[in-house]
């Protein structure tokens, strides 16, 4: 899969993508533009039962030291674009905020850059990606290109747009693409020359929907998922992440994964509800 890359890149990617060619990435970087989100109010507590089951962690540089133990064996993908906020009219005005040198100092396995193709600030975010790729090349550091949609592009989660955006990011030199699952997803995969990881996006209606999206995505060629809210906002985060892991690494069918999750929906695996959750929180959680 990565044979043409340098040893340094392949070594770093091996911390993200396992020998079976699959990756389960846990995304907890939402705070860089959303602030404190439901289920991630206390990151250390929220991720503790999840870390044993993941291959990689997507996280902001500021959250790494205070919330993640240095003995973490999973790969670390650092958020390297930002400068936006959910309180703004749109969230596509991002800058390149973390150098490759900083990322390597934090022992990152890769960095991630959002690109909002076709948005008001499309050109700026594309240049962010190209700058990150040039910067990272000095350290043989992989770059994950993320197809952001934001508020203004919320209706763009379709095959045609995602295929275009994914191919564009690959053409510019991204080593991995993180994009959304959509009807006709296999076409997105076939038209993209680098591996694709599926974004979880806003919380789905049920854990069965999460498992089904995961199962269908890998059947159609994705190498894994990078999920956040659909795991740590669920009622039983430790249960759902093990169901996803079963599909990705253990070859479980959809029904087998469903049975596994049901068996793990026990009181000790239930998410603690520490703060009130209102309609405004629900609205913000559905962005991006």
C-alpha cells in the first residue's frame, strides 16, 4: 500500500495502519473549532476506556500532553490546520497552524489538514495543504488531507463532490484522504489513487447505523474510519468502538458486530452524562 514511500514515512504510517491494511482512528480534535463538545467535556475521562481499542488518535497539539499518557502505543495524528471557530458565519477560513518540526517534536505519526474545496476560502485551504506537504517532506512525515464541508458546503456530502475533493487532495500529494461516506462510495475510492479513511461526521441515529456505515465503507474499499462523535457521544462508547474494531480487524459481519455491541451495552460501559445537553448543543454538534 505504501511501498513507494520512504522508510520514514512507512514507519510512521505503520503506527496508523495495521499489517492487515486497516485503521481505526479515534477523532478527538473537534475542540479546535467547536470548543467543549458533548461527551468530550473531560477528555482524559472520556477517552480512557477507548484507547485500548484504537490504532491511532487524531488530536490537537494542546490536548496531547494534558490528556493523553505518554505511554500511548497508538499512532498520533495531529491537527495542523485551524484558526476558525464554530461561532463564525462559516468555518472554512483555516490557516496552517502547526509546523512539521513541532509535530515531530510531539512524536506525531502524521498531521492532518482540512481543505474546503469550493468554499469561500477554498484557495487558502488548498495552499495550507501544499505548504504542509512541503514542510512535512523534510521529516518524511505523512500528511492526511481532510475534505472539510463546514456550514456553507453541508449539502456537498455526495458522491460527485467528495470524489472531486478527494482526488484533488490526492493530486496535491496527501498520503491519506479522510472523507465522508456517501451513496456510490465505491466510485470515490476507485477514483482516488491513495487510501481513504471514512469520517464519522455528526452523530447518526443509532449505533447500528454507525456499524452499517463502517461495514459498507470497508466493503467498498475504505481502509478504515476516523470517528469521534459517533463513538464518544453514544450511550455506550466502549461498546460501539469494539463493534467497529470487530468489523475492521476481526472480519465480523454487520450482524455479528451488532451482537457484540449489544452484549457490551452494560452499566459499566455507559457514558457518564456530566453536563446538561440542550437544543443549542444539538445544533452545534451537527455542524461539519
